[in-house]
C-alpha cells in the first residue's frame, strides 16, 4: 500500500536502522559520512523525499516494512527533491559530497545508468527497511514483493543497488540476481541487483 501519511518518527526510525546497520567486517556507504547519525539524517530525508514524491510504500498500516521505488516515467516534484537536498546538506559537507561522487564514479557504470543510456524502462528501488521489532518475521520478502508485483504488472525489471555483501545475499535469497559489483576501494563495494518480470 502507498503511504499517505508519514509520521516523523517513522522517517527517523528508518534513518536509524540504516545509520546503525551492523556491517561486521564490511565497509558500507557510511564510510562517506562523518558519523552514523549523519547517515541516519540523510536516510530520514530520503524517506521524506520518497513520501513527498509518492514513492513510499508499506506492507500495511502497521508499517512492518517500507520500500521506496520509482516507476518508469515517474517525475520527482521539486518539493520532494528539496527534502533530499536538505538531507544531503544536513548530513554532509560539500567536500564530503564531492568525495562521495568521486568514490562512486571510480566504481564504474551502474546497471541503472546502463538502462538509462539504453532508454530501457525499469523500476528503481531506492530504499528497503524492516523496523527492528518486525525483523526475522518474513516482512522483507513481503515488502520486496510490492516492487516485484509492480515490475510484473508493467513487465519491466526491478533494479536495486546495495552496499554490503550481507545485504546482497538477502536480496538474492528473495529472488534478485546479481548483475555486477562495483569496487569503490576504501569505501567498500556496491552491488547491482535485478529481478526480471515473470
């Protein structure tokens, strides 16, 4: 279901889940930020952007799982985009932003960029989160199925990129295929995943 009202607490809760994710031995995208709280601030802003842009969905009104995805042709309204810009500048300095851009570009071309260049339609998943109290109960599968169902309906692939092998393995377990790995050096790796329509 599409999220039609967003409690500030929900955005903060999702931000916290990302900011404080346990990467174990891996280096995640958090390496670009000055602190875990900065990551949480950025992700909370991303959630607000997704909500304003009509791209935020939940498993139910209880909010056991959330996903943000963009369908082909969906344009981001200025008001929604401003949420993301504000979040970026609240969580990173200009120097850090430039460093992140350079780090990501070193990893090479993403699947999303290749699809854009080839003018092929796709659904892009920008965020997936199951709040702590609902983890381990199968809600990640339910939340991914929202995007998969939309991909099947539109007959387009669902794309997702993630910053940890542990996360990548979960998505593969839920039916996605690994398309490629981009090495960002000291900033870790990005994994490009795809689920083609049935």
